[in-house]
């Protein structure tokens, strides 16, 4: 006998029938060899006088039963288990909570978001679709999107549109902007090849040199070079301000430079600049933005 549980029982059983799961442990090798027709399936329905975690207590009871001898693990995967980790999806400014669940699998199967995407976002602060960020802790004083009674299907539709827009934005991001230093005239090119054809009319140019100039922010043939949609590091605009947002108190402060903001926050300018570029929270509460 084998006892198991799932947040989506039909998907789990379907995986057993179609052999989606790796042949590990004691149960699956026998199931795959003998076939599902050689097994009986019993489902416990808990819908009367139910209290939270009743299913975990029932599962643990059968795991300790001597006849249930096909389980490798004899301790129930409780609310502290990997499948039951809390997960929050916010907009990148942490101002709006899009969705929350006590089970990370809900994001994987409801919204088709790969677990490595979630893991990377939690660990590094990497944005999802350049709009959302995942955390395993709640951010206070945020607007809860679910309060509008938005259904899972509506969120799924929204994310599908965001994926389409994101793919289009990636194509746009490969465009090159050349900004003339002496008069701020801007030239936009759809590719590196097109921009190099233009630059070669001014002087001998190469792809390697252009990419290096984009990376280090140094002028090339009298132009500042950058990717479409980015504020290049080499463009020093006095109208640019550094905005520091306390995500806990919602207090916002403006500074004239990273150095000025860093001095008050007890860090360095390059450190704050990195947090701004990576869209990560400094000291787990300060969101650093560049405003114009």
C-alpha cells in the first residue's frame, strides 16, 4: 500500500497513468511495471466538520500504518514542507500584491511559471516579465489586487498578455540609440548592423568596439551609444533624481545623486546604483529608483 497527497489530485493521478514522474522510490517502479489496473485507489473526502490540517493528520496516521509499506518517507509533508512554502507576487515597485498562496505549486500550475523563475526572483530580486517580482515574505502597506475579486483565469489572461508584450519589448530593446554629444541629436537604429553602417560613414567602426562603447559609456565618433529604452550610464542629466522608497512606511525621499542618498542610508553610491539597476530592496525595505 502507498499513501500520498496532492493539491491537484487529478493531475497527480494523470501523471501516474502517463508515467510523467521519474521512476524512483518503492511505489513508482511497481506501478509502472504492473500497471494501474493492478491497483485500487481510495480517496478520502474531508468536507464535514473539517478543520485546518485535518488531511495532514489523516495522512500521518496511514504513513505510520504497517500495511502502508511503499512510502520512502514516513513523515507527512506538512505546511512546513517545500510544497507548502508561502509565495507572493508583487508589481516591481512592491505597491500592488497580484497573487498570494501558501503553496508555490499554485503559481507553477495555475499561471505556468517555471519554478526556477520563482527561485531566481526570490534569491536575486530578478524581475518576471520586467513587471513582477516574487518574495517569500509579505511586504506591508501594499494594495491587494485580489480584493477586486480577480479570478485566477483573469490573472492568467493578464499574464499571457504580459508575456506577449515582453517578447515584443525584447525585440525593441535590441535597437541602438546614438546620441550626438554636441547637440543631443538622437539616431535610432533597428540593429547593430544598421548603426554600424551609419557610423562607418563617419569613421572606421566595428561591432566589437561599438559593444564596448555601449558597455563602458565612452563616446564613439562623437556619439553616446546605448540600447533602446535604457538610460545610459554615461548620460549625466542634472534633472535625474534618486528616489528612495521605504516599502514599509511608504515614505519617499528624493536625492540629487546616489552619493547623497548613500550617505544618509549608510552605504556607498555604487552599492545603491546596483540595487537600482537590479530592482532589489536595499536592507530589505528600501526601493531605489531613478526619476526624471
